[in-house]
């Protein structure tokens, strides 16, 4: 028996560390829909489904006269130009990206709008560098063809040429794969020729299959026409802004990413011309020291952040309202985006570890009103049970003297068994006591996104702060659950005939009950510190 003690302790320790990550931190079903004033940002690994429709723009936004180009030496281009003569508008998606690159295009026409010359290029790729462009066609839908390992996504309203337009912001260190579809051709136009105030002029070039440049230019007097039905392309990190005209069945599935990111760095790459815009822009919403940017990245991973929100939030069967700020952390969640009544609305639903409504953190702990206070029901009931057990088994029945109760209790236990039980449970208790710190750390990581273990290699001071916070919660858990359970177990085992060894059993059982009963109370206890939390958040946010 003693030979199996060490493997038993090791097994218990491993199980204790493995289970809590998915079994101990409570999950709460939620759903909400954003209103007209709400600004919504999604953070995490993303899968986007559906497409964005191009924005209808007048044909005269194209800096060429279609009639002038009908008689070119290229029949395919002539056919495209002829199709535009009787049209009054085109479908367009203006976009800003650090870099844009198409896949190989078999048939490309470069039109010089100054002298009317046309150059035909075969099997080439089109690249832009920090150049805002617009992709145009007779009909244009844009879809995303690849998941993002970590990104920040927001739908927003901004101004172009004095007009309010809808756009999508995507910040990521990943390349963004997109596909323009449903058009009979695609025209790539520098945005500076169609819209004012687009900032950087950038650079454009075309390379052949050997990677050699066959044409290049700055922003200005050119239009590139691609003769194909779909146009796959890649947008480079880290800032991508795409303007669209409509949304059809667009959804985003977000989950916690395994990547470590610097959110502050991502937002710092957003160009000045896209910042602000009357409170509806996309400038960084954070005022956070660069040294601790990783902390923000951990918290906002598998999360949705809401600003200026008074929207209704459903948690289970209960309804609440956000009060300005909202933060929801989850393992995975789905978001449907649509435009109705003139604004973009995001409907989110999933299962959350943390729901902060702006005033408090959601908790489903049952409370019992006592006078002017509300006390948690289960710990209170457990303490009443512990006192009852103590009085019954340690006072009343102990008062029977040497007589056995029912002729059996206390039972006789051999000293060898007592020693074996004592030292076995001492070993188990030590293993579980050490594991308790990891159990609570995993629960804190799931709920709040902070972990003293993960911070050890990044900032020792912050790691120590998190560890001390967890110790406070462990102490509270002991008072609420561990201690009364020990009283119950010790009182009953003492009645059965156990001696000092009952203490080791009681301590061990008390720890296990702490693990499984206390995690829902982490968010409940956190509300006691809600004033401190709000002070911290007010320093981070405008």
C-alpha cells in the first residue's frame, strides 16, 4: 500500500491541474444586440462567414471617360468599357491596407488616364504598398477566405468626402485573405483620385511570374483593369480598413487564441486620418503603458468590448442592461452583423466566463436577505450544518462517556491503519495544497485572463500581485467552504472512532470542496472590489 502512495499523490496532482481548465470555471449563457450608439470590438481568433457588398458610387467617380476608350486594340477591354457606357453607377469597396497583393492574373490592362495609352500584361500579380485603393466592378461582393489567428474587429461609421460610410476595421499580425466576386471585371483605382483626404499616396507595382517588376507608379494617373470573374487577394498586416455598402448574412465566430499579441502596437499603426471622426472613428480606445501591453492582450483574448452601451443583455433567463461599458470574456462565441434602421447592429451569443456590465460582474450566487445585507446562501447553510455536526457528534454524542453508540461507535481502529491513513492523507494534502494555487490560477486565467504562472517570464512584480490576489481568494474560499467542511468531516470521523488522523482527512476533503464549490464565488467576491476595478478601467479608457 505504501509503495503506491507516491504514484497516487502524483496522479492526484496531475488531475487537479488538468480538470479545472474546463470543469471548474463556471460558464454563463449570454446574448445581446447592440444599438445605434454602441461601439463594439471583438478580440481573438476569428472565422468570418458571409460577404460585404460593394458601395454604389456614380460612374463619374472613375477618372476616365468610357466612350473615349471604346476603340482600343484589345477586344476584351473594349467589351468591358462598352458595358460601362450605359451604366450610371459602379459597385466599389474602398480600402486601406499596408499592402495589397492579388493572385496571378492572366489578363491585366493598365490605363494611363493622362495620355489614354493602354498596356496589356499577362500572368502578373498586382501589389500596392501603403496605398489606399478602391476595387470597382459592375457588381462586387467581398468575402474573407481565411481565419485570423488573432485579430481586433470592429464595424464603424466614418466620413469620406463629407459622406457617412460604413466600414470594417481589422487589426491583426496575420495576412488577411479576401476574394472579390460576382463581378465581370475588376478595376483597381488609387483612392486619391476618387476621394479626398486619404492620406498616404503609397506605391503600386506589377510583377511577372518570375517576380520581376514590369510596371510601377505612385498614386495618380492610372487605372488597372483585371479581366476575370473573381479576384483573390491578400492584405498585409496590421491595419486593414474596408468600406462597404451592405452586409448579407455576415457572421464572426470568435474564440480564445493561443497567440500572444500586443494590442497597443496594433492600434498604434492606425493612420491619423482614420482616427477620431466625431467619436465614431477607430482610434485606440486604450490609454495603457507599453510595458504592460501584454496584460491587455491576455485580458482581451476571446472577448467583446462595448462602449457607450445601454443595450439589453440576457444571461440565462435574466435580463440586464449595460451601463456605458461592457466586457464579456468567453472561450468561444458567435456574432451576427446586420444593417437595419440605418445603423450596423451586432448580435452576440455564447457562453462566458466573465460578464461585466459596467456596474458589476455577473454572478449567479444565491443570496439570502438578512436585515439590510444579502449573504451567500450556500456558505451560510454549510456553516449552519458544520455547527450542527459539531454539536451533535463532538458534544452531545461525545457526552455518552465510554459507552458505544448503537453498540458500534466509536469503532476500534488498529494503530497501523491509523498511521497509514494519517501519512497517506498528509501526502495527499500536501500535493493538493500545492495544486490549489494552480487550480485558482487556472480559474483566474479563464475568468479574468490573468495568471501568475504566465506572468512569471514577463513581469515578476505583476506575477506577484496576481499571486497575492489569488491567495486572498484562497483564504476566503477556506473560510466559506474549506473550514466548515473540515468541521463536518472531523466531527463525524471523531464519532466513528478516528483520532488525530481525522484532521488530515478533514483538511484534504476541505480542499477538494473548495475547488469545486468556490469558483462561482470568484466573480461574486470580485464585486466587493468593483470600485477598485472601475478606477483601473477609468485610467485605461477615455
